[in-house]
C-alpha cells in the first residue's frame, strides 16, 4: 500500500499549473476569437450609460439635495478657500496685487531658516539652492502652486491623521476597524480615486487635494500609532503613579517620546502627496503636474523633463528637511545638553533668523524685483540671463533626438522583442480566448496557487469585471501587468540576493532604490517616452522601474534573514556559492519571494494604468477618456472599478500563495 501511495501521489503545483496552461493553449487554438467580450474605445454599455445618467443627475441636483448642499459642497468650498489662501500667499496674485503676498525672496529665506532651525546648516544650504533652482528653471509660479497644494494636503492629513493615530494606539477595536480602510487607501491605484471624486466634488483644485489626502494620510496614521505603541509601559506607569491623568500622559509623556516617529510619518505623507501632484492635474489641480501632463500629451520631452526635475528637486528638499528634523528629534542626551549649554547663543541665532526672515518677507511684499522671480540680472550694462529652464529643455530635446536617432538600433529591437514575443502573445491568449475559458483558467490558477478562498475571490472579482463590460481592456491591462511583474521579480531576485549576501552592495544600491521610491511616478515616464516613444512598452518599462525597488528590498531582507549558521553549514559541506543560493537561501526565503511578487504586482498595476497616458491603452486610457469626454464618464468610472477588482484578485491570490509557501517551508523544516 505504501508503494501504491508513492506511485499515485497527487501531482505538485508546478505540474498542475503546466496542465492548466497546456489545456488553455489547446482550447485557445480551437476556439480563438469566439465568445470574446470586446468594446470599441468610443462605445459604451448600458451600465456606462446609467453611470453617465447618474453623473448628470448629480449635477442637476447638486444645489438642492441636502447631502450635497450641506455636506459635500461645504467640504468643496472649504478646501477651495484653503487652497486659494495658500496660492494667494505663495504663487498667485492676491487681491489687487499682481503678485502673491510672499514673493520668491521671502519663500527662499523662510525655507532656509526652517531647514536650518529644524535640521542643520547643510540642509539649509540645500533648501536655499533647491528653491533658487526652481526659479532658475523658469518654473517658480507652478512650483509654488505645487507647494501650496502639498501644504494644503499635508496640513489636512496631519490635523486628521495624528488624532486618528492616537485612537488607533489607544483602542484595539478602532485599530481593527480602520486597518482594512488604510490598506485599501494605500493599495488602490491612485487613478481610481479621481473619477468618483469628480462625481462628488467636481473638477478643480479641491478634488485634487482630496485625492492627495486619501493617498497620503495612511503613513501619518500608522506611524503615529506605532510611535505611541512603542513607548514603554514602564514610562507610562511611572507617569500614572505620579498622578497624571490619561490626557496628561498622552500630551506630556507619550507624544513627546513618539515625536521622531510622528515626524517620519509626516515625511512619508509629504512624499506621498508630492507623488500625486501630476495625477491630480487630471482634475485641473494647478502646478507642475499640469506642465508635465500637457508636455506628455504633446510628447514634448524637454518641457516634461524640466517640470519633472522641478518636482524631484522639491521632493528632495522637503524630504531632507523633514528627515533632518526627525534625526534632530533623536539627538542624544549629550547633544541636547550641549545645545542647552549656551542658551544665549541659541536665542541670539533665532533672533537673527527671525529678523532676516521679516526683512526678506517685507522686501518680497513691497518690491516687484523680490516678488516675481526675475528672468535676468542686470550688472552695470551687462544683462545676465537667469532662465536655465530653456537650456535644460533644449539639452533634453537634443538628447532625445540623439537617442531616438542613434540608439534606435538598440532600443528598437528591445521594444519590438518584448512586444511581439511576450506582450502580444499573452494579450492575445487572455482576450482572444473565449471569455469563459480565460475565466476558468485564471480561477484554476488561483486555486492551485492560493487555495479555494483565493479562487473564490478571483472568481468573484472576474465576474464583476465581466459586468463592467470592459473584459478585453482588463485582460490587456492584466497582460502588461504580468509581463512587468515577471521582470520585477527577476530583478528582485538578482539584486536582492546580491544585496542580502554583500553588505557593501546593499550600502551602495539602497540609496538609489530609496531615490526611485521618492521620485513621483510620472517622472519615470519622461525618459522612456524619449527612448521608446508613446507605446505600451514604455508603460511596462516605467512600471518595472517603479515596482522593482520594493521587490529588491523585500528579497534582500529575506536573504539576510537566513541564519548564518545554516549558510556556513552548507558551505562547509562542500556546496558552491551557486548551490548555497539556490538550495539554501532562496528556498528558505520563499515567503519573502512571494511577498515581493505580491508587492510588485500591486505597484506594477498602479503604474501600468498611469502609463495609459503614453500609449499604454486599455483601462488606463478608459479612465483618462472619462475625464476628457462627458459621454465616456461612465465608462471611465467602470474602468476604475475594474482596476480595483484586478488589484484585489491579484493581491489576494499572491498573499494566499505567500502564506502557503511559508507554511510549506515551515513544514519541511520540521
């Protein structure tokens, strides 16, 4: 009986997956082109028409329905007034003044003083140089519009997020309720927020800021809660024993001790808000995002690069200022004692900084020269141009022409090879098979990888995708997502193993990964539009670059987490380096590999949709079309729902696969 059990054992997962693929391909060859669900770009379904009618009905009743009149409209008006106030302060003409209240000199000095006060002199120099560079690019006003939007979003996030973080830290039940909401806010592609928000708040800056708040608020909530929960219970008990009430413990003990973690949360919120500024431009949010968006639509790579560079400069400055503030909060007791050793020096420096700031603000308020950033500087009879942006755009355009002309022999075969030999075949298999065949194959794959619950979730999500009427576009998006994810996983394994085994490699590569994660997603598109043009392949390459850092870091941490004793034992038994990696470290890091795949899929899906603006097509194009044509609003809204459904299905399946992989490894270890 034991021998029979061994002979007729159940096939493994790989065998089952190969069987599903072979059966799918055979049926595809026989049934290709039958029972497909396709929809032309200009066509709509009855669902889309009903959503269009809903949009019209909301518009007609906006000023009579109590929900809109006393709630939604009040939020919109309040957000608009707040943004307008900040724009009048920093970027736009204020009242009868042709310039804002605080001109360029005042802004530069204020940012420099803040950076020096909460950071150090190096960060102050960086802030001054960064903001002056924004003016030299010829982008001072749109940069200040972007800063105003970011400040508005971050202030709202902090005012709401920190109290919510306190509630999460204090009440376990509230944490259980809000955690899934925060997960949804962070994993849902940012494109998806916009059309429903325009239905409620109309197109305008307020909608852009609300979208930024939704995306940027989770970090400050999570890190506030984490910082408070990390405060030692002994410290809290000591305060209670001295008679402190619960509010006093929170205000005088827990919040001060969690200050550094909260500042890190604010830092992450700022970076998340900045990453949304270009996407928010789709709903008429002002600033650098408008410049990038318009340049990408006209394929003006020079202008797009110049504006994208300004976004990066702004992000780097704000990141370094808040990071320096968090490092200052972590200063040692010795350093704090040394700062207090000469309080007169500190008070004197603060007084000088205050006087200099007041003078700079007065000059920028009073004189045109210090209000609007000049485009030239007159020294004697010599006129010195200050517009570096024109030169940057010219250099970028020249480099683009050179790349397209002289690198076409390299980039062309790469693009054509991936498109014709990977993307097109997979796309044809997904959307040219009968829809029910693709449905069954995907659900069966989910069952093999993640179990019956994963299969049930996948079936439910795919059934709802069919209901959106956008099956073919969804499958095209899925094809691009899967191709990009394969590349992300390969890069994650290659660089992750290298970093996990080599501390120097980790030290050298990690800063580049951090920089790629900080850089706004739209900025990735600019160089690849220059190299590959506006094609589906461009979106895939940008998605790979956007998602690879997180996958590489997860794999590196997994490899590093393998016990050194196990690695040494494998080496001492005669295993080569390759054998140690493939037979020991990677198998023991299989859960990290599955998690890296999960996160790579989510990041890729978000970026592939954004790439719809540069030829990616499919669901991304449907969403963008919903903004530009009212007749396609319902279709764009349905496309957003399809994106969410694909994201949920992919996330649940890969998470289930990660858990099963981890359990399998644990079982083998025992």
